[in-house]
């Protein structure tokens, strides 16, 4: 293929798909493509902070009909010969299909979430009373003015077959939408435990006196943090803390609820640029990924898994979705929503920490082999060659 320009569209640069977009950009840059990430901002700022070597173009997101003007601005800035859309949303895949109509450029669709799962999945139906329908369509605050109303998400799912290629990061999504498996890989050169001293990292972040359970990400109900905190109630050892790193403020009050109930067990660290995350994760004794058994969690490849695996940390997670396959026998698994099992496993790991560290080293080897940006590069290269 002669072209070396690829435009990546992410639906919301303030949190909806930006992390996956940056990862895809990193892989494509590794393949010597010129990459540009474009997207709307519906929040206060771009989150997470993009890598310094990546061009990112943002346009303010808004409601319809003003949104059509923002879409036009994005279309004018797409100069890739291939458009790679993250998530089957109107604000990414929908824009990519419009660009395809204009220029016939190939469109690759990346699916890393089941978008409708946030609204009840296949059980969600829109059966309004006629007055409700009129209100949703006509009023200035009508539901259909929102760019990503569930009705629009359902339309996007029906258009998935219009993509020239599809990548999906879990078996659940691949079974539902087809395409080629493309995991949430990790830059295992950046995330290299040999470059960091855990004791020094804990000292830098004020964690020296604690045994650290680390969750690097945004706290949300399906991620099971309540189960870990309940487990800490059971263990009741004040030197064990759950350290929540960064995450975006999505305004649902969930993290505030956790803090109000379990403040004695929680330490919050600020948002951290991706290139500095290895130094933070180095401070962990255990990385916890306690996903609950929801349709949203089943469809996800938690990127926190590869944070811990790449840094050779003991990883404690749950038997949900692809997690058992991702970890293999290099991590510790419990049933979802089982605080008692989590408590027992945490105590076992700390009582057999040398063994746990050996398992962490095996996890890194597995991550390098199966879940690295090098692995992703091979997959994406083949897809683009076929286009």
C-alpha cells in the first residue's frame, strides 16, 4: 500500500475512547504511518493527556442541530487515506461513513465496548407515547438532540457491516460484530519493571508505609471497587490501602460515594500522563481488576490488566469475560462480586509474596508475547495490507 496517512476518529476526547485511540495511534506510528487523532470534546478538557508526539485535533461537541457544524469541521480536518473509527458511535463511526461517502476512503471500525450495554443492551427499546416522541424530536431539550441517544447507537450497530474492516478487543464483541481480534496491548518497552524501583515509587507518592492495592483508572460501578473495599473491611488491617490512580470525573457521584463509605481504606492519586504511569504502577504490591459480571464488563478488555502484567505485578481479578483467558495462569482469579474470596486471596498473596512476585514475572512474559504493541502491530499491518 502506498498511502501512509491515517486519521483516527474518537467519539469523545474527554474520555470516550481516547485511550484506545492513542493506543491505536502508537501502533500505527510504529508501522511508520502518519497518524492524526480527531474527535469532539464534550467535557472540560482532553482526557487522558495525549502522547507528546501525537497530533490531536479537537472540536467542541454540542447538541443537534448545532452539532452538524462541528461535524463539518471534523470532516474538513480528516486527511487520512484510511479512517480508523473508535467505537460504533455517530460521533466517530458515523463521521467516518460520511467521509467515506465524500472520498471513498476505506473505513476501519474498532469496537472496544458494547455501547448499548450502558442502556440495558438488547432489552432496551424505544416505544414512546406520541407526545413523548414529539417532545424528544422538537423541544430544545429533547432527547434526540443528544448526539449519542441510544436510538442513534442502535442505528450505528446496524451499519457496522459498512466498515471495510473491523477490529474488536474481546471475544464477546467479536462474536457479536465479527471482525478481527485486536487486544488492548501495552508498550512493554515503556512499561518495563526493570526501569523502576518499587520502594522509591512508593516513597515518591507517599505510600511507603502501606501495602498497596492499586486500581489505575476511573471508578465505575461495574468495576467492582466496592467488593475490594468490603474485602478490606473483612481483613481490617490499616496498612492495606486501595490506591485509585487518576480516572476522569464523569459526574455520577460514584467516587464520592465510595469515599464517604470507605475513606479509611482509599488513597487517591491525581491523573497521570500515560508515559508516567509505569512509575506509578511500580508502587503497587497488587494490581486489582475486580470486574463485576455485567454485560458492560463482559464486553471489555480492562486495560488495567496489562498495566499490572507488563509491570510484573501480581494481578487479582475476577472470572468475567475474557479476563481468565488474558491472564492464563499468571494471575489470581476469584468469582465476581465475592468480597470474601477477594479478602482471602489478598491475605494469601501477602503471606506468599515471593510466589506472587514470581507469578507477576510470568504475567509480564505473557504480556510481551500476547498483549504488546508489537503483537498489535502485526495484526494491524495485515489488515491494512488487505485493504
